[in-house]
């Protein structure tokens, strides 16, 4: 109980000391500051010499001197402010009229010498040792010690309060900056690829934006970007981007709209989002563009993609005209292809076939019953091949100089045989002046065309002559060149007549 009572008293004294320290920080007077005069008094040299000469005489009273010395030390111990026994002098204890001058001893009636002490000569307080500090701490009153502790605590509190105030101010500034940015529209850039699009003459690309800004407000709007992906302004937040419709180029081009959606986060002005959001708009075949695609593109062009509603209308008309022209061109091509197919299609009483596209316009035909001959241009004497239907089980013998180039079973009891000259073999022999079984002689341009037609232009005449067949002739190699090609382009088209 005694310890608790003393602890409570100490706590009360500490609290009282803190209060007093806070009130008296600026009222510390100079009279509480004492300077420790540890200097040595100036002694006249004659007196020092006299003491030295009379030392023997003074030896007769050692006990008295020692007693005086002990008394002096005892008095010094009783003075906590000085360890040397010298009297502590307070600056403000001197009389106001006293001068810091004195008459030097031993000068008699000599004029007084002004021995003014300069401020630089005043001994400064000495730094106490650890032992001295401990002694002073023990002799210090609890109230004074508490005052000193409270002063230190007060200074620390003031310094800490100032630091906290500075940090709190910085935090408030940062919060204010973040709040300001949260309400500032930020320009961002996305990636777009649309071949041939120039938004200065065509319409811009409509981008559908949905999401939530930094305030938590929902966002759903259509913004427009140019061919470089610039033009979007948003508050900071998280958004989903997608392409709403096709732009319209100045020539009426309509683009295929990508179906991808991309999530982005807007944080700062001038932010480049092309790494996260890139959209590729491809150019489809113009004839495949629908009215709905054109109408949607025109709608967004009028709402913000074009400079005006009139400009949007002009772009819509250009898109429609381009599509219609492409549709008409395709229709014309189909009609011509149909006519060509009819012209290429040949029929006999037993089978039918299609002249290869590569041959169309370069060959002509004649037929007699189930026999069909395909010859070069208007020269019926230069046949490429002759097709004959033979009943299954019967033997087929080609004309002299011809080779069987392929056969097709019709499945109705007949087989079609295709035969003719092996031009990759015959022509090089003829050109070289060889006469072994040549069908005839040919001009160079005719010889080249015959070789190209029977090999599908896969090899030139020079290659066949010098590399594949050679001037000495190689019937097997030449025959294989022709039969392989005919097996690809002609023989599969031979079918039994319906």
C-alpha cells in the first residue's frame, strides 16, 4: 500500500510538472543559470616566492594547516555547485554600480589599473563528469527533476505534433489531387486497323463503352475514334470496349465489325491502351455487304461519326452504290461463267464431259456418234486427243502415231478411251529434225502451245526438250508428263450420259 501511495504521488507530481513546464517554457530566467568558476586566482609572484622561502618556517605548524585544509574540503563538499571550493559568482548578483575593476594588491598609491574582464575571458560552465552528474541528480529536488522531464516531453510533443501536422497536410493534398483526377476527363488511345480508312473524308469508328467510373457511377455511351484510335475521353474507372458498327470510307467501303470485347482501366490523361484494346476491321467482298450493315454504319455516322447528317447521307449513298456495283459485277461474271460452262460442256450419245478451263478458247471439237475429237484452234488436222466409247470386252487400237492417254469406265457397259500424240515427245524430235515417226512438222509457236496445253503449262518447251525428255527422246518420260496432267483436268469430267 505504501508503494502504491508513493506511485500515485509520483504520478500526480509528474502531471503537475508537465502542466507547469508547458506554462513556463518561455519564462526561464537567467538567475537559474549558474556558472562554475573553476579558474585559479591570480597570485603575485613575490608572494609565491615568499611562500617558497618560508616553507621551512611553516613546517612547524603542519597540524594546523592540515586541519584548515580538511575544513576547506568539508566546506567544498557542502557546495554542490563547485568541486574546487571556489565561490560561485552569479552575474546578476553584482551591484549595479560596481565596476569589473579592482586595485591590484601591492601597488600602494599607484593609480588604479582598469582590469576590465572581457566577455571572452569569462570561464564558461564546465561539462560535468558522469560522477558529478549523478551527484547533482541525487541532490536535485523531485519537483525540479519532474519539471525538466516535463520540459523534454513537451518539446517532443511539440515536435511530434508539427511532424504529424506536416504529414497530415501532405495526405490531404494527395487525397485532394486524387479526388480532382477522379472528376477530370482523361484522353485515351486504343488500337484500330481499318485498311483504306481516312476519317477526315469518311466517318469515324463508333466504340461502345460500358462500365463504372471512379465515383461508382455506371457508364454506357458511344464514343468515336479516328483511324489512329484517338478520340475517347473518360473519367478514371473500369470499362468494357467494343466496336458498335462499321465506319464508312469515302469510297463507300463497309468493314466487317469484330465481335471481341476488351476490358480496360483508365488511370491517367493521354493513356495508351492499344496494348490491351486493339480492334481489326477487315474489308469483306463488296457484293456480300447487306443493307442492314450499311444502315447501321449510316446511323452511327449521322449520330457523331460524320461531320454532319448531310455528310453521313453522302457516305451511305457511296456505300450502297459500291455494294450494288459489286453485286452486278459478280452477277455478270456468273452469267459469263455459265455461258462458258455451256460452251465447254460436250455430250455424245453415250457420255458427256467438260473441256478444261485451261483449254477453253484455245481448242475446238467435232463429234460423230460416240466419238469426240478435241483439236488445236481451227486446225482440225492437229488433234490434241480423240475420245472413243468401246463396249466392255472389246479391244481398242489407237491410230498410227497415237498413244492411249487414259481410260474411264462409264459403268453402263462402255469404257471411254482417250488417245493422241505424245506432244512432249513428238515435238522435240520434229524441231530437232528427227524423222522417226513424226506426225508432222510444226512452227515453233505451234510446237510450244501444243506442249503447254498437254502439260498444263507446268513446264516450258525448253525444259521438256533439254531437261525432261532430251533431244534423243524419252517416250516414257514424255508420256507420263501428259497422262498425269490429263488425269487431273479432263478424265474426271467424263460421265455416262443421263
